[in-house]
């Protein structure tokens, strides 16, 4: 709509273009998540009145299953939410032996404001699957500069690290700030798991506003009823 300022939309386009520059199609371990970003650059911006509920699907259009997501995957699995061109991490967290690790809901502090929020915790049969914005809260770097490091990575074991300026977040603690310069955790995406058919939806977000936005629901285009998971192959 015309009353949307151009800044956030430009940020979304910048993020999208960077994603497209590095996106590849690959395997997540033995899983078969093949990803495709389906929508091209938006021509207009819309105001979305509420966080949408979207089914997470693979590039083939089928709802992703727990087995499609590898524990401690060294590649990066992304999906767009709540608007087009807004990348989010989809992580299945595990211990050093790659066994699923149940993620509890915790209080997450926001150093920038002195306030806190309650993280959603993990979902899925092992409560090990979490999600967050993949846009660094410091100055907006996105994958592959910011990415998850599995527990076997001695540098940042089990953490999300941004190579741009060194910010680190803990996905097992609501993507809390571990090291700056960021002063804000990553916004957590809230997932819903349906155990009857082993499918996942994204239903909301909690925590700080997504970097580059004054409002999570403005500055971009509305997504369809599904959001496609995409595998980013690092180093491409
Ligand atoms: S943009 Fe990520 S640390 Fe600066």
C-alpha cells in the first residue's frame, strides 16, 4: 500500500537478492529437502493484519516431515515468514552425538531494552525443532554470513554465528544473545506440530521486531497459504 515507507521493503529486496545469490539445491543429510524460492521480487507492498498460519512445505510442494530435517544439519534450511523475502532458520537441534535435544521454553532477555520474552521452545516428536529470523539483529546480515554451527564445530558449538561482525545467538535458549555487537536476540518463529500427520506450521513470531522493519507485518508482500523450505548450500 502507498502508506508503507520504502526503507523496510528495500531491506526485504536486499535480503532476497542476497539469498538468491547463494541459494542452491542440495540434500540435508539423508533427507530430501529440495528447495525453491517460488516468488520473485514483489512489485508492491501490502499490510498484513495478522501473522499468517502457513504450512511448511518442501520444494516439491509436499508438507515436510520430521525425517526431512536432519539433526544438527550443517547446511541451512530456510523458509520465508511472515512476509515474502523474510528468511527464517529451521533447525533440528541435537547433542554432540546428533541425538535430538528437547528445547525448553525459557525467558529470553533483550539487552537493548532490558525487557524479556518467553521463547516458544521446541516442537516435533522430540521437541527439538526451533525456528527464528535468519536476519542478524545487528546490521541485517543474512545467510550464509549468519548460520548455525553444529555441536561438532569447536568455534561456535551449537550456536548461530554471524560472520559480519561476530554476533552469536543460542538457538537452544530462544536465540538469546551470546556475544555482541548485537543487543537483541533473533526473533523467534513459533511453530506448530501436528502429530497425527507429522506436519509443521508456522503460526506467529515472538521477540524483537525483525531487523529493518518498524513492524513485522509491513514492508513486504503477503505469502500464500504455504511457505517453501529452502536449502542453502554453504560456500556456493
Ligand atoms: S550484521 Fe551480524 S554481527 Fe553485524
